[in-house]
């Protein structure tokens, strides 16, 4: 009996608070809805007017006398699209070449420091044959990456004026091959550094 009365009193006290909280949160939403409803109606009206204007302008272009104007418009749009595409290709190629050049520079510096550290170990009398082998392999793959990197600008230059998919595929494969050689160089340098760490 006590439990029932306590639970009834608790419900009687909590229920009005919950109902009041719900009504308090509903009111601001309705106010907010009214605030954005008017701009949305204005936007819809503006879009409707623009559609009607567009429809009127396209019906004017349907006649035979306007065929030449449409052809000129098509050629103008094609020219703008090609110009934008060539700009985007140029920006992409420039960024890619800059990143690859920076990676090659960083790997060259890392390889030089690793080679210097191996020479110090050799003068200290430690066995560095495995380290030297890794450094030599890394140098060979870095030289191959540098050789491919010098050919990359020539692969991207024709893309500025052409949309040939063969040229695009060739440029992508050349860039991918250079990046693969950079990754191979990095992996070999890391192996040499790990050998140096384990020898100390």
C-alpha cells in the first residue's frame, strides 16, 4: 500500500513537469519555422520566375533562323569547357610534379644521412655489409625514380591540349611507376635504418 501511494504521489508531481517541458520546447520550434518559412517562399517564387524566363528564352531559340546562334553558342561553351579542363590538368600536373620532386629530394637527403651513418659504423669496426647492400639497392631504385621523374613533364604536356584517353592512361601509368619506385626506395632505406638500429 505504501509503495502504491508513493508511486502515485511521484507520478502526480513529475507528470506536470514533463508536460510543461514538452510544451516549452514546442513553442520555439514553431517560432523558428515561421522565421524560415517566409524566406523559403520568396526563394521558391524567385526560382519559379527564373524558370519561366529560361523557358521563354529557350522557346525563342527553337526556330530555324536561330540554328547558327545555337551552333555558335555550342562552340563557345565547348571552348570554355576545354579551357577549364586544360587549366585543371595543368594545375594537377604541376602539383603532382612538385610533390614527387619533394619526395625525391627528401629521400636523397635521408639516403645520404643513412650512408654517412653506415660509414661511421664501418670506421668503428662494425660489420655493415647488409646495411651497405640495402643502401646500394635504395640508391639504384632512387636513380630509376629520378630518371622517370625527368620524363614526366613530357608526358603531361600533351594533356593540356588533347583529350585522348591513351595519352591520359600513359601519363597516369608513368606517374604511378615513378611513385612505386619512390615507395620502393623508401622501404629499402627503412630496412637499412632498422639494420643500423639493431647493430647499435
